[in-house]
């Protein structure tokens, strides 16, 4: 009996210790810091939370942060689904599929900063995008991308799209072909089969990809920082400022906890929705 | 009864591999047809071709007089019970069964009512709210059946629907399926590799091998008079002995240079004679002569008793001959004993070489 417990306990000990030391402990430190600081470093206070949640500017930043994250998630899902469909369903040539998957994954191994700079060049006043738009006669004056939410959105979707494609592709590949045949056999046209069988069966994958993209985009720093051109702030940028420039760990901590709390609420909501719809998988 | 399904000289190849070769088959209304053959014989491809999942390279498929060769599955008036049931895991049992009706545009309440009726038909009326994963294999099988018959198709295709069930349940389902088919009057086309299953359920059996139809006929007919060597070996046990006819018209079996009287006027010159084990009996030679039985003498090499009958393997001049005797083995049947195996020459079935 004892042995039966000893082995799994030992196997769990190392990851548990690692998790506690490098994940839980820092979080606790941040949590404690967020509730202290005024009037002196060790006194308990809600000052920073009040400062954040009672202030319009902060609410604005929170709303911008989550608006960009939600739009990024939507765009990634809407763009990722057809790409995943193409890779899983339409490509029959194994070599080309592998090459495509490599092309999807390769951006993930290059630096975020390099990619953000790339977009700065492309999206600038005289960048390639504006030049093409003007050459095509779609616009007379160069459009502003840098420093707009659209610019940040473009950069974020580009960075996070692979996560959507890979998770949705995985879900698509798992759909039992026999279920589709059964649907056609029962008189469903291909579009009906998609909406009634394929899409519901991939919904857990879509939700999982969405949650990954959402959490990554809500906490993204490099892409919004570089593409905001100093005009737009998201929470991660405020947090970075507090820790790196003003060295106010209490204020920065409170901002971090606010971000974490809002993110958890959103993820919990998404989980509930996908659980209800996809519970039967 | 009129012809419901016509398969007119259909063929299909994948690369250099011929899966179906010149298939011709008619299925009448309300008929129970089994497609029987070893794995890879093309029976499942033929079924998928009827359902519309496979298009033939040549030939046509007609249902009720309408050419459906190039119609997609969702426009054909037939339904399928898939091998692994292919139930929709994200829908309840009732939703699964109502699915086909809903896709026809039938309102939800009516569709659910008819689905509940179909579930009652397979004695699962109380299970509508469950999900497929909460049910046993046998129950899932019934759900698949209810889902396929709810639209009252004229033809129901069944792709080895019983292969995943254990022996006892399978026997039970065989009877149930047969009764359901009689009750509904739907034509069943049933794919199986189990010859007993085919014999016990089907009105007609289509024996297939390597993409070709070897023989079509009632179970008893196929058993009694197999058209080819393959059919003789595939359906039941058989002793195959090569023969030729002598100038005087006698049949000479290769085994023990043995001659029997002529039985038919137009017997193929040479070929194999099929002798079923149950037609061979262990006799003593005097009794054999008085009953005008032919005899083979051999040495008993193996006895297998399964209670209700015994199977005797005998070495007859180098040929392994199988005989089946009712009941437990008698005293004469002992390993190493020389026995006389008698048979009535009219029980021999001859298959010509060119067949």
C-alpha cells in the first residue's frame, strides 16, 4: 500500500517542486506586493487597486487590451480554420503538406522583435503595404497602421496564427471520416454536414486554440509595444513601465493581478461555452 | 417482385489493382441479399458503390429505374448501417436518429416523434436522451439501425454490422435483423465474411472473390451445387477430389483410381468432385456393398469431437479426407485404424475445369 503511493509521489515531487519554486512563488510575491506599499513597503493596502479600477485611463487600457486580444482570437480562428482545412483536407501530396506545416511553424522560431520590426517596415507611411495600396488606387493618401489598433492587430494575428492552425488542424484530422459519410448517407449536403457534424466535432479544438491565442495576445508585450508607436498602451506595457522605469513593484503587481484576473474570467467563460457545446466529445 | 436495384456490368480499379470486375447484380424489392467473400474480395467496395461513396470506372447503377451512377450519396434513396456504426458522438441517441429526417426539412417535433418510433422498433425507446458513448456495442448497433431505417429507405445497406459483437449477441442480432427486415419489407444488402451468417439470414447469397462474382444463389443451392472450386471451399467444409470421365462415361476419381457410375449425361470431362464431410460415413465393407455405396479406405489421422458431431480426418492414399459423423466417435474410429468411408455417388458434385 505504502509502495503504491511512494512511487507516484516521488515521480510527482520534482515537477511539483519546480512548479512551486518557479511559478507559484513568484506569483505569490507579485500578489503580496500588489496589496502592500502605502504608506510604507510592508503595510497592507488596496491603494493601487483603487487607483487602477477607479480610473478612466486604466479602464481604457484594459478595454483596449481585451479588445485587441478578442479581435486577434477571432481573426486567428477565422483565418486559421480555412488554412487548417486546406492542410488537412485538400492537400493529398504528403510532401507539400509537410512543407506547408514547416512554413507555418518557422515564424515561431524567429524572434518576436525581428518580426515586429518587419511589420514596422511593411506598415510604415512609405512601407510596402501603403505603396501597394496606392499603386492599386485603393487609397490616395498613405494609411496609418503604426500606432493604431489595426496595426497591432495585424502584427498579433501574424504572430499567433500558427497556434490556431495547428490546434484546429489537429481537431480536423481527428474527425471520424465515417461520421461524415453517415451524414451524407442520411441526406445531408456537404454544407449541412460541415455545420452539423464537422464543425461541432472540431469545436473543442477551436476553443483550445482560441484560449491559447487569447491568453498569449492578452499578455503580449513586444508586438504591441513596437507597433503602437507610443500612441497606444496595453496592460503589459503599463506593467513593464512600472517594473522597469519607475521600479514600483506594488503598482506593477496590482496591474499584473488585474490582467490575470480578467484573463481568467474570460477563459472561464469561454470554457463554459465550449463545454456546453462540445461536452459530448 | 420487381427489380429495385440494378448493377449493370460495373468495374473499378485502383491503380493496377482491380477491385471490381464486371459485376452484374439485380436486387428485388424486399429481398435480403448477402455479399459474401473473404476480406479484400471487393464486397465492401461494391456496397460503397451502391451507397454512392465510390464511382465505378465503367457500368451503371440503377435504383428503381433511375440511373444513380453519378449521384452523390445524399441524393440516393437508400441508407447504410456502417461497420463501426459511425454514430455522431456530439448528439444524443434521439438526435442521431432524427438527423436524417431533419436534413429533409421535417420540423423538429415531427422528426423527434418518428425517431422515437424507430427507437421503439429496436427496443431502445427509453434511451433517447443518452449519448452514444454511454451505450454498449449492441445498443449502439441498434441505434445505427434505427437511424438508417427511420427514413424508410427502399434499400438498406449493412456493412458487416455484426462483426464487432460477441458470438452470443451476434446470433441474437442475426435473428432480430431478419425479423426486422421481414417486418419493414425493406431490401437488405448485407456485407459479411461469415458464411454461416450469410446462410442463416439471406434469401440470396452473392459469393465474391478477387473482385468478381463467383456465384449468386440461395444458400442451400450454393452449398449443394457450388459453381466454382472457390465457392466449394469457402462455403462449408469440402473434400475436393480431382476426377476425369472415362471413355465409357464413368467418373474416375484420382484418389484410389476409383470409378463411379455415370450420374449426368453432360458431365464436364475433367475437374474436381466436391464431397461434403457429412455425406461420408464410416461403414463396414459388406454394408457398403449392399447399399451400393462407393468406398474409400483410409487411415484415421485425427478425431475431433465437438459433442453433437465428430470430425474424422483420414489419410486416403495421401489425400486428407474429412468425414463428419453424428454424435460421439464410435469404436471403429480410433487413431491409426483403417476405416471404410462410404458415400452415395449421387452426393458427388462435379465442377468442370473450365468453370
